[in-house]
């Protein structure tokens, strides 16, 4: 995964998700998305386009990326690990915030899960080197997340997955309409930290970029259909919204980081500060 071709300017036009598929907040532009139907996993143009959209906006939806048979394989292999009764999650699951349960798949020695992971990765792994350019990178996380339904849940807090450049792929195993609490993102906030000119501290770096980012930031909660994938630069501020539906939202999360820039790159103090920055930017956002 370390040798990569140098990206060239993309030539294909991004497909933009129509406004009625975005969150209800009024905005000037819509969420960047690429329709991957019938695209080959080693489509170079698509890899370059994705890298370019991530560079500009910090996130992108890959529509129709995961083939239905791979998706149903993921659903059946992960469902074995779900509790029979709500609230009876077995050890291994971690409740990161109210009603959001995570299971690190690296800890689950299940060949079928490993196979379905490999199938998902096949759909996009040829494109990763375009984003990481010539830098060496590796997979740093493979998680199964289930956001439970019900009014007891809360919106997650805004956070970065890593203060340094990296990629997060969210693969929902069901449709994610607004009621099921999609991921909300503050586009452009990937510029807050981790630039080439980054100062020694995450906070210094963010302080100098907040005013630049504030003028361009926009807030979105793109709804997804099963088979779509949300990918974002790990620095993009985001949070999972509360699931108000009667069905859960099971999601696979795969993360990739540069070697030497392992996540999260934040301590307790900067995590709190970035939650505040996210809340303020969300109010200012278009
Ligand atoms: O639930 C989501 O949509 C986002 C997941 C996430 O950011 C996390 O678990 O850290």
C-alpha cells in the first residue's frame, strides 16, 4: 500500500446529490458525490476525482459502490454478533456514547467477517494511493457500529477521527434516511489541522485556521442508501446524529492513516476544544 502514482488533475465531473437528498438545512451547494455504478475498482480517473473532492471539500459520497451480494454477506456475518435483546451487548462491545455500540472487528477472529471486509475493501482500495500520494499508509481501524433506535439516544459530539490527514470509510448496512441519524459533517474543516505548515500543537494550528475555514464551512447530513459509502478526510469535523427510527443503524467503519500519524492525535483537552469549535462552526455554517 505504500507505492503510489502521483495524482493528475481529474477530468470527470462529480455527480452531485440532488438537494432533496440532503439534510433539511438550507444551503447554497449540495454534498459532493460520485456515482460508482458499473465503475471498475481500478478506474484511475475515479481515484483521481475522489482524491480531488476530498482535498477540496473533505468528504464525498460514493453512490452504489458496494455490490448487493457483498452487502448482504456483511449483514449476515455481522448480525451474528448482535445481541438477541436490545441492551444486552456482549463483552467486546463498547458504548461510546448513549445508544452507540462499537465492536472492534480486529478482535473478532471470524474468517467470514474477514472475507466480507476484504470484499468491501476491494471496491475502493485501488483509489487509496491517490489520496495518500507517495506516503506509506495502513488500515488502523475496522469497527462495527450500531446506533440503536429510540429517543434515549443523543447526537454524538463533533470530533475529528485524527488530527492528521487520513481516511475514514463509513459503510452503512441499511438505508440511512434522516430519521435514522446519518453522519453530519462540517465540510472544509479538514483544513483546521495537520497542514504541511502545521505548528507543533494541534490547538495552535487550529487557532490560525479557524477564521479561514469559518468563511467556507458548510453543514450537511447526507442520507444514504445501502450500497453507498461515505468517505471523509479524518480531520473533517463530524458526528453521528441521533437515531429517531424504530430500526437500528448498523455500519462498518474502516480507517486508514499514514504510518507515523496514528489516530487520534487528540488528548482530552483538545477533544473538548474541537467539540466547541464544531458547535460554533455548525451555527455559522451555510
Ligand atoms: O455514527 C456516525 O455516523 C459517525 C461515527 C463516528 O464518527 C464515530 O464512531 O466516531
